[in-house]
């Protein structure tokens, strides 16, 4: 994404803050009333809905582009911000009329990630969204991208090895959480679920990760019952004609490292970036010893091309190639992934019109292929009580392709809407061979026999803001889903989803929100047509009669974003209907007990989450989060599997100087004992734990350095969502170094 926004550095922000707080005019001169008009620099049309901020005051332009701000001294910096336009920062004394904003067309991979309210993924909805940015990613020693999300409000992580960490949002994971990379859906190919959505993304290629909790937006289709995770990769283009970065990392308890480099080019209307990142990590170490079969290697190449068209339009091409090799899977004995690859290609178009009801248009076409090769050796017992060894070899692939067209409408100064249509085709095929010992007639299973799942939908999501500080939002989506497989008739289904919400801005920078959302998730190829022998001794048989799973999420929250102090608190209840689960079939196949997938009548998740961000002093920053989720199977009674316990984190960061780049950070992270578990799913009670991490960041010559120690006290512990036999790494010392460079004109 390329947005013509000035980059503000900490030193500049600190200088501006000092001027506003302590400058002679800021303290002695009474602020003046500022009025004016904001227009489109391209066509001269008046711009409604522009956010204007200065000296603690905020206003929005009306239908004629007019605004009024009171109490603004000449030294104050006035910020003008509107979706689809470059942000403008100008001192009040230097304002000229009219104020002209330059169009910055926003493509679909960013159209819903930026809003004037700062809700990002929650564009035009009442749900809470959050972002894990590049600074947080660089500060930690995480090897897998999902690990960097641990500590975000309402997010837990299942660590399945060095490579395959899995995010859990409010107790939901897998196909119940939609995973996107730059807005492109990532569908898996492995019948065992090894290729989790975030596992094939190198953290070095990521700019930030956006997290939306709950099915609150009609902009996203299947899988948003638990929420949406969107990975935004590093942007192309720059402020300089030629710029780039080199980076590297090394760690001890997860032995190995990674290296990467990015080169960016900006020549007039054309901009481009090319990145390469690679890593190699050996088996990681815990206080109990080395964890066998936890190593992996991977490499990623990323190419972005952008071209600014006349008339405030933009074209962008994005290609990415991920290759993984020798990937260990320690949670499953003797399981490995010799080769895995993910290749994607997308073409985006966006145009910022900025006049009339039709404010902007955007479109996308994309294709993504994931190839997967897996070997699993399992020790099993036959129905006759004989010990045997089973070797499974699986080769599979999936291709996800689709398109999307979206219009951004602004019928009035306080109203906006996103209207569009989307089509997604998921094609998958899987071949599996299972050999038991030296049997003369090995069992051969062929699953995913040419499965096609086509989802075509239309959506509308909008909001209406009143001058009283009340924002009403609503969305509706209608999808037509067709699915088929070799040897099976085609089935069709209509699915409705949507949301409604209310957001009320209160004094003291407080806001209250209430929302209800209806989401859905489609059964995947394994659940529909799969035939898989798993290490628990059961043969899992797909059910082509499965219906889509539905969820209704109700939540109420309060939040504050007032500069030095930010906080949020959310209470939620998510009721699932037709929840897809593996049920005991009561029969057998070739002497093996079988489980088949079915729809449970009812399940419920309730919980609370909160977060805090406080600048206690100019050089002292505190942050923390806490969350708890309780899952209940309301059909059969008892808990739901994979429910995290009460967990939280707290971080203290000390700065060498206000807005300095040298800092010291201490983080505590822990969870209470999880005694509410589902024994039938193989879960056991998990003891409480607490770990302490220490981090240091500082500049060195022209480089940035992050040095840290995770699990400082070398504690042996396991998260409840982790495999029963798998401990997390012990004391881990890591080092990250990056250096940016640029070549300016002249």
C-alpha cells in the first residue's frame, strides 16, 4: 500500500508535544477560533467528513467542506485526515485557504484497514480491533508470526513447535478465524491441519498484524465467527528514489537465525519493492532438554509494483513465494513436512473520486496455491491387540482464487458505506497412502477427491455519525455457496450474515459500544469428504451433508483513548449453532473405530478481555492485557475443548529520554491453572505459570539493535493450548539488527 503520508519520527512528535505543552504561546497566548474549507486538490470539490484535529480539539467538515475549531494557538499543528487522501500536517499560523488534500487511492488490501476512528479492520462497525505493529514484532525473539500476537487482548497462542504456532481468538481457532495476507484469504491444504494460516508467513516480511474479534463486519465471509486476522506485509515505495533495509536475527534456545533484505524504488508514478527473507532453526531447547523434530528452514520472496494513474487512480501488483523445507512437527511423533510452498499473485485497482456520493472504487483479482508434502509414522494397536507401526505419506494442494469489487459511498458528511461483491473458489485435492508395518495389503486412502467450494456474496457495511457523538453501524451479507467433489452431487446453500452496533463518544475521551454480529464458517474439504487415519487410532470420515456453522456474538465495551491513558474493557458472549465437531460414529472401517463430522446443536463462549496503555511519566510507559474465556457444550453438557484459562501480560518500558530510540523493557506474562478441560479430547489440567522477559533497544551507528532474554528465569511450562507433552523453550537470548538506507536526489 502506498499512502502519501508524511512519516513522523519520535523526535518530531516529542518536539511538537513540547511546544504545545511548554511553549510560550501554548502557555500564554489564548487559542483562536479557526474556520476554513477543505477541498480536493485534484478537482477542487468540497470534502465532507474530513477529521480536523489541533490542540486537543476535533471537528469534522460538513457537506460544504467547512470546519470550525476553537482554542487553537498559532503554534499548534493542525492535522487533516480523510480516508482516500494523504494526511496533511500544518502549523495553524501557516494555514492557507482553502485547505487542499491530495488524493491517495486506497486499494482493497488497505481499504478496510484505515478509518478516521482508528478502528482499522472494524471499519464502519462497533467491534474492537487492534494492531501489532513492526515495533512490537522487532522487540521480541519470536520465530513464528503467531507467537508475536500472544499478549494481544483476547488472543492466545498454541505453540505446536518452532514453526507452527496457532492463534486462538476468544477461544476459537482454525477455520473459525479468517486469516488474510494483504486481504487475501489463506486456505489450508493439509488434512491434518499442519499448514496453519500464519505458519507460512515469515515475520520479517510483515509490517503489522490487524486483529478483529468477533463476527462484526459484513466485509468478510466464511470463518469470521471468531474474528479476522489480516497480515499486512511491508509496503512498497518510499519517500526517497532508492531505499532499503538489511536485517538479521539469532537466538539461543531456538538455535539458528534469519536474514533478510528489502530494496525499494520510487520513480515518478512508478514504485517497486523487492524483499528476500530466509531462516534456519534447529531443534529448540527447554529446561527438560532438547525437543526432537522441532527444526525447520524456510525462504520467502516478495515483489510489489505500483503505478499511479492519471485521475487519482492506482494499480498494484503483488507476488509472493514461500518455500519451507524439513519442517518438524514435535507434537506428533515422527511427523515431518519435507516440502511446503505457498505462491500468491494479486492485481489491485483503486481510484479516489472524492466528490458526490461515490467517494472511491476498488477492485482485486488474486490466486494463491499451497502445496504440501507430509510424512507421519505412528505407533498403533490393532483391534486384535497387536502392536504395529503405520506410515502415512500425503501429498496435497489447494488453490484459492477470487475477485472483489467494492464501492465507498459518502451520502452525507456523517455517513459512509462500503458496498460490493466477492467471489472465492477453493479447489483442493489430496492423495494419502497409509502403510501398516509389513502388511501385504496396506490400507490406501484417497481423500479430498477434487473438491470445489465456491462462495459468491454481496455485502454492504455502513455507519452514520451524529453531532451528539453517537455512531450507528450496520451491515448485511448474502452468500451463495456451492460445493462438489468427484463422485458426489453438487450441493447449494444460501447463507445470511450481518451486524448492528452503537458507539457513543463520552466526555474525558471515553467511548461506549454495543454490538451484535452474525457470522458463519463453511466446512472444509476434510470435514466434508476426508478419510484420514490419525495417531489417536480413529479413522476420521468426512460428512458431505454437513451444514455451515453459525455464530451470534453479542458484546458490550468501554474504552478510552486520551493521549497518556488508553484502556479498554469488553464483555462478550458467542453462541454457536451447528458447531462442526468430530463425533464417535459407532461403526468401524477395516476394523478401525471411526469418527465422523457432525453439527452440534449449541455451544456457548463467554468471556471478558481488557487492555491498558499508560504513559506514567515522559520516560515511563506501562501496558498490559488480560482475558478469560469459558466454553460450554450446551448440547451434551461439559466444557468445550481448547479453552484458554485466565491469562494476562504486563509491560514496563523505560526510555533514555522522551521519544528516545534507546529503551529498556520488562515484561511479565502468565496464566492461571486450567482445571476446566475436556478429557475426552485428550486434554489434561495445566498448571499455572509465570515468565519474565527482558528487552533492550538502542541505535548503533546507523543500525537498530534489539537484544532480549525470553523466559529470564528459565521456567519449564506449557500453555494449555499446547500439545500435552510439549514444553515451551527455556531461557532464550536473542539479537535483532536492522539497518535502513536511502539515496536522495542530489
